[in-house]
């Protein structure tokens, strides 16, 4: 299903080599999409999404530092949003992207909101996938417990089974879908075991901060009158129903869609999400 993509890299401000996938026609007149994944995730999560939308526009999918094929940082203190935002600014320059629609899942959505304050002229629109200006406590605690310790698996069958036990509310329908998530979660190590495909040290700044998630409402408000689509998994323990409702009160033109039977995070391939995306992109 996936069209050919260009495998690219660039150097960060502190000289790390960072990887990204570049889909679609760089000369397309349609607004490019910048896809920002969740806390530990990488460009593979957007493979189907990019395949769908690259037919008409350019799609850039980044591996943050310490994830996927990007270089790990020797100083765990650099695993923080301010650094990621600097990396994204360099990516926009390296890819000659003046204005983009940002598609942000979880952490990626928080970074998208921050870009509204940092680079407002660069944003044409934003999609917030199961994230908002408040992160529910149980969801954050669950994520931190999961990501901070590597849990090697002997093979892909065990890796997939482990993910099913940890994330029963992902709402995936087939073994192929689960294997795709596993492929974006694990990498084969020199010991022939499957290890998490991220630097587990990236959890340290969150664990050691007295306020892991600051007040994000000013960042959400920075999106102003930009077109914004908010997607929520109906079973999410990260984006609460109350926060989802308040987002619409603060931003009355906010487009919202809830995906039934899915927790954190929707894949954006669900029929409800796809219909909302098609309507959203029609004018961008």
C-alpha cells in the first residue's frame, strides 16, 4: 500500500543525525503534512497515513532523537520538548517547508501546539490525535512505567502478544495491524532479541521533573483561528472527555471526532477518523 518514500537525514543543532521519511511530490501545490509521532514512536506509525495522503501532497515523517533510526543523545537531559522543537525547526529548514499542516499524535500534538506559539506563521492547520492541553494522570503514569525499562522479547510472536497485553484498547482488528505496531515498537539487537526501538533514557526527564506536564492551555490558545481537528479515542485514559469538551469551549471553531472502541491512540485509519480527515484536508 505504501508508495516509495525517500529515506533522508539531517544534522541537528547539536550535531546529531536525525532521520525522516519524505513521501510524495516535493513540488506539489498542496500544503505539505508534517507528521509528529508519540513519545516513543517513530515514522513507521504514519506509514499507512502517509501512503494515503502522499498521492496529492508531500508528507514528512520524523524520527525524534533517540527513536527509530535517529541517533541517540548521550545526554538524557536533552530529551525534552524544547530540544525537539529545535530539531523540528531545523527539519523545516532542511526540507524547505515554509508552511505545513502538523499531524501530531500524543507528544506530537503537544509539540504542534507549541509550534503555534513558536512558529505561528509556519502553521496552516493542526491535527491533535488523542492529546490536548491536559494529560490525564492515569494515562501518563501508565506510559512512563511502560517506556522506562526495556523488555526484550525472543521473537515477533511474543512481542506482539506482549503489546496486546499492555494495550488492550488499541482497537486493532487484525494480526497484520498488531504486527505493524510491533514493527514500530521493537528492533532486533545484536543478541538476537527484540528490544524497544527507543532510548529508555528519554523517560528520565519526565520521571525526575516535579511537573512532568506543565499548563498547556496557553499553547492550545496559541492556535488561535487556525483550522484544528481534534481526534479522541473514546476509551482514552490520556485525553479525558472533560478536557475534550473544554477544548471546544475555548476554541468554538474546533472540529472534533471521537473514535468508538479505541483507547490511546487512534491509528487515524478508523472510518470515523478517515471521514473527518478527508473533510479537514479538503480545504487545506
